[in-house]
C-alpha cells in the first residue's frame, strides 16, 4: 500500500480537508502497514525485518547487528560482524571484518560475487561459475582429497593432472601422456628395485662409458654393456654364484657351469696356446685343441672313463674301448701288435650249432653228445672278403654236418679227429653264398 497523506485543506476549517474520520482512517492504515512490515501486524519486532521491501540504510552506524533476510546492493562496513541469512543476493556483500554464518542451511549469493580478504570457513562450496582466488594460490595443506571418489580404473593417456607450469608459474592441466613422454626422455635414477609386469624395452644403443646399461638397436638387438675391474659383464644365478662372465676389456666368455646347447657352431680356428678349444675352418672342419701334462685331448664316457686320448705333444691316439665300424672300410692301416677276438663256444651239445662271426673271428668248440649241424652267420657284406678260424675238438666223435655253402678241396669234407684238435679256416667273398673250407691242421698237438 502506498503512503496515505491526510488532507488538511487550504485554510483552517474551510471544509476542504479530510474529515476527522477519514484522517483517522489514513493514520490507522499507515500504522497497520508499519506494524506489518516491522512486526507481526500486532507488535513491533525487536529488530528491523523486511520481507518484501528493500530497506536502504544510508551511511548508518550499526553496532554488532545480526542481519536476517535479503541484503540488497553493496553493504560495506567494518562494524558489521555477523550476517546470518538463508539467502544473500542482489549485489556484492563485502565485509571488511567479521563473518557470514548460516547454521540452518546453505548460503546462496545467486549470480553475485563473494569477495573476502580473510578465510572462508564452510562445508561444501558449490559454484555454477569460476572460483577466482585473489592471489592465485590455494594453500596445499587445505586440500583434502581423501574423501574423493577413486578413478576406479587404470590411468590412461587422456587422463588429466594439474601442474605448476615452471614452478611458481601458472597452474595448468596436462594429460598423462605427457608424463610418459617426460619419463621416456629423462634419465631416471632408481635407488630400489624395478619390477615390471610386462617387458622392459630399451630404445637406444649403449656406449663404451656405461657402467651397466641395457640397450637395443635394430641391427644388434639386445645390448648389454658394462665395465668392472675384473669383468665387464657377469651373469649370476639365484644363489649369487657366477654363471657367465666376460673378462674386462676382452671378448672372452667364461661359462662357470655346464654348457648345454642343441648345436655349438665354432666359426674360427684354434691356437697352439689354447688349453681347451673348439674351432672350425672351412678346410679343417671341426678342430679340437688342448694341452695337458699327460694328454692334449681326452674323450671320456659318462662313467668318467677315458675312451680316446691324444698324448701330449704327439699325434698318437690311444683307444681304450671297442671300435665298431659297422662293416665299413678302414683304409691303409699298418697293424702292430694286433689280435683277433676269440669266441669260445665250449660243448656243442648236439643238434644245430651256429658260429656267429660278430662274436669273433677265432672260434673254439668241442663236439659232444650227438650229431651236430653247423651254420655260419653274419659274415661281412657281399663283395668283401671275410674269414674265420675254427678250432674244433673231438670233431670225429660225432657226426658233423657242414653247411651246404662250404666248398672243400676235391669236393669232400675232411675227416676229423675223434679225440684231438683240428684247425679249419673258412673264407667267403660274396657274403657267405659260398664258403671255401681249408683243413689247416689235423690233430694239432
């Protein structure tokens, strides 16, 4: 309601002013509006309250007030110590000192500005615009991210971080991909262990001055470079024992334990000073070179027994076992102090008795019990000569039937001694198709 003025008339008692009733009504209406705006329509409030109309105070002196409701325009005063309100809007509220408090809910400034040179102590701050801090800084001790929601996934290249550009510069954002680029381009000093769930892939070459480096080039592949007083590279096992070493400044590889390989391909010749070396040349092929006090080369079996040895400083080869040439040629041998294997059959026991040449080329047997039929087996292959000597006791004591493949002098088998020893020799040049029989000694004594 607008203010109602009482009409006083032009002159006193000229009848042009308001009547007493009308004037009193206006006074009454004006007071009702004041009591409504400044109280509860019946009583005035202890403070000033305005629910719909803006109360403008020009240069007032307000001592320690509590202001509730809407504060319009710009209110600046060092004497205002507390503003208690549900909503403060329609302008800028600037407090040179004091505080803004609301214990019942949030304080809203609408689209207006909140400016303070002091601290803002509050719960959550929700802004639809940008929070601007006068000095550009936020006290890092005041940041509490413990209650934040975890990302719930691995950090990826597109994830963002906040960085101080140049330390003391402008705060800016950066993608996680830039951190990866920085690490890759920098030398990282790690004082502890590096554990990777994937692979570690170097992308550059090492250099001669590297103490311990892992590198890679497209031509050389994986590169290990080191330098130590005794070894440049040492590979150890889980027990911290040396497995492979490369002596300092050399290309010599020392394998401490056993070396197991599918094939071992040497690519150069050995030298006279080598203690134990494997080499290769296109003319000599595989080369074994050694030097020992007794033998230069010794080949042993699984029982650590010597099979072949070459005496120190000589070309003499000593074999301690049997050589099986599988019916192959041994060319141009000069035999010295040689022997032939003796196969001692003992009693023939009657029936069929086979003379197995793989058991020896000197065979001894005694005929007993009953008639015997002899067979010869496993001579050397066809087109090679093969012979054996048979020392037969008491051959004439029983009937002896020779193989039909045996040809005798004059076409008849010789008579054998009934109680004594006969010596016979047999020769074939066609793998046993025909055996030539010779009665070398009758009743030898």
